[in-house]
C-alpha cells in the first residue's frame, strides 16, 4: 500500500474514539486526537523511507526494525505500563491508537510486499506472495490499489458521518462519494490491463534455504554456481534463455511511465515501466537481481561507477551497467564482431538500452524495446536505426 495507510489508521481508530466518548462524554475533543494519532501511527513505519531516499538506498527499507511488529509491541507494553503507573487514561488510549495504526500498516504491507513478521526470532519475510499462486502474485498491484480505494472510501464516509449532519447535504455527498468510488474501480480495472503483471522469483523469499533472501543471494538456487554463470539461475528447470523469451512478453502491453520514475518511483510502484527499470525487472524474473550484483562488484572495485549504491538509481543507470560488465570482463565494445545471445544488454549510440529477447526465423536479433517516444514492443534490432556501441554479456552459458 502506498497512499492509504493514514486513512486506514483513521478508520480503524474510530472504535477507540467511540469507546473514549462513551466513557468520557464531556471530553469529546480528545476523541479526535485519537483519530489523528491513529493516522500518524499508520504512516509511522515508513519513516525509514527518509533514511532510504535521503541517505542510503542500498537495501530495502523493509529490512529496518521500523517494519517489524516487535517494535510496536514494545511500544504498546511500555506505553500501557507508564499509563497504568501514572493512572493516565489518555496515554493508555493514545498508545492503543498508535499501535493499532502501526498494525494496519504492517498488515497491509503484506499485500504487495513482505515483512519480517517474526523478527527477531526469524529473519524470514512473509506476505501474500508466499502463496505462490500465479493468478494472485501477478495481480497484486490490482488487489493492493483496490484495497487502497476501499480504505479511502470508508475514510471519507467516516468523515461524512462525523462532520456532516444536514440530511440533504449528507445524501448529496454520499452519492458523489459512491460515484467517485465506482469510477475509481472502473479506472483501476482499465489500468490493470496496462501494467506489468510478469512473474517474479519471490524477492524476499529464500529459495535455497541458506539464510539469504533471494534478492541478496548471488547463488539463488544454491547449486554452487553464481546466478550470472548458471544456465538456470532460479532452479525452476527452465533455462535463463527460455525464461527471457517467455517473460519479455509480459512487458509488451504495459504503459510507459513518461515521468521516467517520477517522485520516489510512484509510477513504477503502480506497475508502469521505464527504460531504466526494465533490465532489472526482466533479469529478476530469471533469478538475477542486478542491484545486488552491482553492489557486490562496487564493494570490490568502485572505479568507473557514476552513482554509488546509496543512490536510489544505482541499478538504473546505463553507465553503471557498463562498468559492471567491464569489471567482469563481459563488455564487448565491438559487438558486431561477435554473436548476440538471449539476455545480452545492448548499449546504443543514442544512450538507449535494449535487451536481446529472441531471434526471428531468418536469424535477425529481436530486442525488448522500452522507449518513452514509442510503444513498448519487441522488434528486430535493425529496425531501430540506432548503432550498437557496446554489448554486455549477462549470461555466459545458454541452453
């Protein structure tokens, strides 16, 4: 969930507000403070985004303790203990409002993502994606934003009940609210036809049970072969080449994000695609997480990298890609002398990046082309009218 954490915290705290007013009818104002505290609690776990975007974006913000239930259970226990010792009823209700809000945040974060539910007893991430149902995991964005819409609907409905007492005004506003909600659901259904639904390898899962989450595991399937050297990186009995061919098709009906990432990549979170995030998404479907590969190389040899791992665009920069390929001896600056292979990253003279996704019956190279000035499509390399100036060999072995 991206937008509706606060409104959901507000709605769920209504029960505490009603309990407070029932017990202290002459102190109704504090009931509204409880709603504000619930809102604040619901957005509080994302305070770690400040650190992520302003200081260090090298990991996942859900790795921090601010996204674990144990922290807020501690807040609840300490808050209740102090309230009991000081006989401060307001503090007691405020503590419950805050922790209830944080609980809604963590719960809804399991819809589109995963969190460390049992930390510190377990470092495993859990979420709806753990069901591994293709129909569910490829539509998590739809379910997430439908839930967001429902949260906003009940938030405005609650405000309507609280602050509008004229029956005619109430009926008019409620009718408008219902129409807006219906239009929103319809729009979401249309958007769902044009966002990325491709498969993923359980970003926070641990496929080989070695204690490392997939996204930081350079040998995801635990067969002793590095992901980029492995014929089948994720160990699903499909070769990387075969999966690149299949998974590249999931990008074709997707709308392009004209803002090229926008504010904190919200369009990307909505499922839109840009040139700079296509490679990471595509390679991730076969079990190669580019960000971790680049970070591992940067730790040994930072020379040539134009952005450090702490930058949010570290794995979205073409020069960083070229540096990584060069450090691993996989950058060919005279690519026409060699042979394109499925999964190769081609650097074009215009600065554009494409990925080899197949071949025609006549042997022409097909590439996945994601460009802001044209529809996302799979085309022959020759039709792009753009010179290839370098080629990065992602996979050394093919099948």
